[in-house]
């Protein structure tokens, strides 16, 4: 489980909120929403498809971690024309990681990119793919990731959404 840092706070499972997840999505004119997935090269999840994932560094705020991980893992500068917005997702989906006896409930983000955006992968990934929102239930490995895709479509893409601007992360 080398990808998970060991943190131990006492008896029972520890609770961790130092891992962020960032879903990159684009809206295709007349063709719906697509999500970017990355294939991991390292254990424990080598060969599986995921959104951008990362650990917060000491003293780093979650949004700053998401911005850094986007730059490091796919070459996305959130202040560039390729990024149409960074959003904090409201739902947190806790999950248990048995080998480190921890419940992880880290924040989730979404980055909307232009249709032309193409990721520049670092060594943590060896491939990328775009999946349609309709395929997310079968292409996303974990229930929380499927729920995040549904939240993005409902809250960030649907023109009737009341929360889109409230979820936008201010870039200073």
C-alpha cells in the first residue's frame, strides 16, 4: 500500500481527509459530458482507471492541493484558457482502506476544461481516456467516483442548477 502514507492517531481506524480527488470534465456541444480518467502505474491500484488523486502536503489547503495535482498529473494550469472553472463538490464519500486501517473522507473537486484540452501525463499514469457521463456507472471503479460524476452533471452542467457559482473555487 505504498501509495497511502501511514498516519496513525490511536486505537481503531484513523480518519483521513488529506487525500483529494479531482474530476476533469468537458461539455461537448450536442454530445453531453465526458470525464477524463487516468490509468495508474503504481501500486496499490496499478492498471486501474481513476480521476486525479493526490495527498495534501504539510500545511497545504485542499484546494491548493487540487490545483497542484492538476498541474503535476495532467499539466493543467487552472488559470489558463484550457480551464473553464474549478469547483468544490459538496458530497464527500468516505471509504475504508483495510491495509492502513483508515477511513478516508477527503474533499472532491471538479475542473471543467475546454473540448481541446489534452492531458500531459506524468509518470504516475501511462494512459488517459474520456468516458461519457452515461458510461460512468460502468467505467468508474468506486461508488464514490460514480456519485461525483452524477453530482457534476446535476450541479455543474445542468443549466437549472442553483449551486454552480456557489461551488466555484476562487482563484487568488
